[in-house]
C-alpha cells in the first residue's frame, strides 16, 4: 500500500521525516510531495533518502537534467491513481484554504482534486491563524467533504505564543491515516511468527529438492500483520522477495534450519502462521561431490521433521495456524491433518482469536479449520467458525 505525504511550509516540516519512518514501520510505501515553501525548511534530499522514492517538488518537475515531457505533465494523475491515502502533515492555513476552495495551482493541490483516496490533514500554524474564522470555516467545509482532520496540539509554539496550533504527535497522525485506510491496530501487542517460501534439501553440491513456492503468501501475511500493529517474526526459505521492512527476518535453506529457527522463536510468539512450503523429504547422506550422470539413479530419502507437530508439542497458549496443500480430497485431507496435531490454541487463545479476526480475504486472517490451496491472491484459504 502507498501513501502520498504532502509537506507544507512551516517550522513543523522537519517532523514529517518522523512520519515517513512511522509509516514505513507499518510496511507502507511513502512518496513525499513538497510545496515550494516546505523546501525552505527541509531539503528534498532528506525525504528521498528516508523514503527511497522520488520526491515531487513541482508541477512540471522532470528528472535532473531532463526536459519536461508528457510523463511529468500528467504525473499528478498517475500519483493520484496509485495511492491508497493522501496525508498532509504539516498542513498550513494556505493549503487548507486551497483545498476547501478547490484551487489547484501546484502539484499538491492538484493531487488533492485528482485523487479518490482518503485524505487526512494534520494542520500546524500560529494560534491566531488556527482560530481565525476563515480557517475554521475552511476546516468545516473539508470535514463535510469527508476529509479527516487530525486536531493540532496545544502548547508553546515556535512563534512564541501559547495555544492550539502545534502539529499533532506523529503516532496520532499515523493512527488517523491507518484508520482512514481501513487498517485497524487490532494486533497491537501480539507477536506473530510467520514462515514463508520453500525449503531446499541438498542432493549434492549443485542440486536440491524443493517445492514450488514463491513465498508471496507468507510475505503478504507478514505485511498485513505488521500494518495491524503486530511485531512480526518472519522465517523464510529462499525467495526473490524483499522482506517487509518492519519484520524481524530470519533466512533459512533447509527444513531442519527452518525447524530450529521456528522453535527458537516460538517462546516469543503469541500467534504462529505456518505458510511455508517445507519439503517432506531430504537426502539421508548427500555426497560432498557432484554426482555424475551414470544412468538410473536411486535416492535414499528420509522424511523431514513435521514442524507443525513440533510446535504443537512445545507451544503454550499460542494460536497456531497451518496450511495444507493438497491435490485431491482437499478438505478431507486437511481435516485429518487438523485432527492429528494442528489445532488452534486453548480457551484463552480462542478468545484472542475472536478478538482480532476480520473478514479480509486478501492477506487477512481467519479461524483456520478448513484449508485449501489458494486459487488466487484474493482467496488464501477456506475457513469455518471457531
């Protein structure tokens, strides 16, 4: 998910750097749009370094050394269509007035008119400017249009006066943005241990056994859990994916490495989601040298450890969720696995489970009693009530 962060000219502009960091901790991409006045307080390079994204500083700004072209001319439309929220912090009295009156004379004000994403404004200004009837009228107009206003704090202001007008705390601003985007913080206080990707079981120095897994499901679950306030422990086999920025990442190769990592982290977790495609078999004694092609080859394979069963034996009151990949009798085989040793936790765990489960179907969480392979990213698994 992506947030456009508008930064306006004011002494509080420097605080926007902290807001970038807080948004990134929720695994949100951030693209910063700076007004001309904002650049007098903070240089664009600061936000480019923090966000890893291009900082937009003007309506027709092209890449350095390049002539303005059609891409830069309609960039406000492209950004408007790509974002999930527009957050302006700090929002000055000038920008509030322009938004309220529909004036579009720079990139930020044009973006406001062009986007259909939720809009969140965090005003910051002198107390007299904040209390002026014109400002209050503009705020009322914006509220009626559905714009979310994060009320400024009260206290000593940079101008030397005391009263309302100081930028709200970064955590409050980010919480308001998440709420506007429909992202609850119902996993705050939970530690979610997630496994993802395949494992590789060595055949010889150049060959291995593995499963067809991209890791995308586990990584999407990690991102969703992080956005919802959880501490995320991600244990992943080899993939081409970039781990979520906020996840505590452990890279493994084989099934035994994944088992050791999971059991080591298990005491820290309150929720365990096993989305990895762990190999079922490994070579008992892989040779140190590459095996030559000499005709028919027989491999002595032994079963790998059942990590979910190990978790079930070691767990306390954690919620444990497992996936079953089947090619036939999908629900029947999944129920057998569930009845065998992969159960949701005890009474306390079930109570917590009811407390944070939502109806999301994309990278969401469900009481997992019936499972099936995903047909698409929007259908992760089947479920029934706890």
